[in-house]
C-alpha cells in the first residue's frame, strides 16, 4: 500500500507542475482535466503524508524504548499507544479513499416513484415521498424536473418520474431503490385503524450517449393526446409521446411538455436510462449473485424501509437504523440516513476487499 501511495504522491506533484505549465494553461480542456485530477489526488496525498509522518514518529518512539534514560523510555512508552491509535484511524481513512469509485456517483438521477399496495393511500404516500426527495434535493441546490406523472383522485400520484440534476446526485440516491412501507391512519378511515401501504422507488442514473446507443430502427414512436390537467394546447393536440425499445420491450412516455418535440426528447432520455439500468442489472446479477442481499443491490422487490406515523418512527431494515423524527425526515431531512447507508456499504466493500 505504501508503494501505491508513493506513486499517487509522485503523480500529485507532477500534476501540480503541469497546472503551471504555459502549454497547459493555454488549453482549457486539458487544464480542466488536470485540475479535476489534482482535486481527486488532493483528497489522498495530505492524509498519506500525515500517515507517513506518524509512522516515522512511531519508529522513533520505539527507538527511545532502548534509551539509557528511564524518563525518556517512560515518555516513549506513553506515546506509542496514542501514535498507534492515530495510525490505525488514518489507515482506515486511506483504505476508504483508495476504494474503487462508483463511476455513476457523479451522475444525475432518474427517480421513479410508483404507488403499490394500498389504493389511494399508497398514492398519497407516493406524493409524500416525492415531496421528501424534492425537499432533500432543494437543500442540496439540485434541480428537480418532472418527466412523467399520473395523478390519483386523492391528490397523490399513481406514478411520478423526475430527473434530479446536480453534483453527486446518484451517490446520495442510489440506496433508495426498493419498497417503502407506510403505516398510518388514512384520512378516509372512520374508526382510527392503522393501514399499511407500499410505494416502490427506482433510482436510475441518467444515461449519456457514451453509455448507451439506441439504434433508430430499434424504436417505435407513438404520439397521442395528453391526459389530465394541462395548458390550453396540452389536451387538444397529439403532443404526448411514447417510445418503445423493441429489443428489450422497455417503454418511456412523456406528456409534461406542450411541445411534441420536447416530450420526445425527454422520453428518449428516460428510455436510454431505463435501457442502461436493465443492462447494469443484468451485469450485476451475473457478477454478484451471491451478494443479492447486500444494501445497494437495487432489489426493488424487497422492503427496505418503514415509515410508522403513530410512533413517529422511520426504520431502514437493511442496516437496522431507527430514527424517531419522522416529521423532519418527511420534510427532506434524510442526510443522516444517506450517510449511514453509505458508511455501511463502504464497510461491506472493505470487508469484501479483505
């Protein structure tokens, strides 16, 4: 590991020199690439330098254990446990920094929320989850753009699909895929009985042209009249678009815009993301079938979380996390949940790496 870290440090020094090279300064594309690499390396190098310094101090303290002066030997004996503790902490930090990065972490997200069992109550909770994620995105200064929505008569959603754009969106949302269960007394319940409903959440990274290419001959495009509330032209023209990817059967629909062209563009973006997601799932299933139960596997059929309103409790069943502040969670305060899931997944990955 030390040799690897020294190599990283050497590259860091080289990149620093390149950033002041006139030929690089004159090439903005190259300069930005080196600047980005410098930022990534700068997360590791200072930690490594501290780690290396502590290793030197520990070696020196162990030398002092053989000193003729009993006072110096005593001081060294007291210092060694503290140094070893600091080294262990930095070692753990370095292991995390050296972990292979998920290439999708920096991507935008296609968030799909669908009402499951529970009828109108499930639709209402789908709306509550959409609001929770929207508030969370707002706190991060991320942009939320609705791509497709199908409202329920009670004011919730049978289905809502949105694109969340911003820095590091996928890294925060990637553990949200699965079945979210709610336990509460519906507004229509006259006897105060608690009902259980479910909503499914799917998180897909936004596909780019480099990620997946769609052959025009492999798609079928249908246009139809948009339904539901809309502007003057939304419901009177064939502006809604449905695109079907024939080889996989994947379908994407968009009717949120008045323009057929814009709806087609949005629907194509959704289609690419869904085709890419299907491809990733197939590859993951082949590569990691024995890790099916791991958090982050994206198994949407499994219940991942329960929101219990009478007790004001949220429980994430994958990691055994229970928080008694449901009100703030439903207002978008989910960073603690994101952090706990990330930490757990990192620990599992380190364990797998040995």
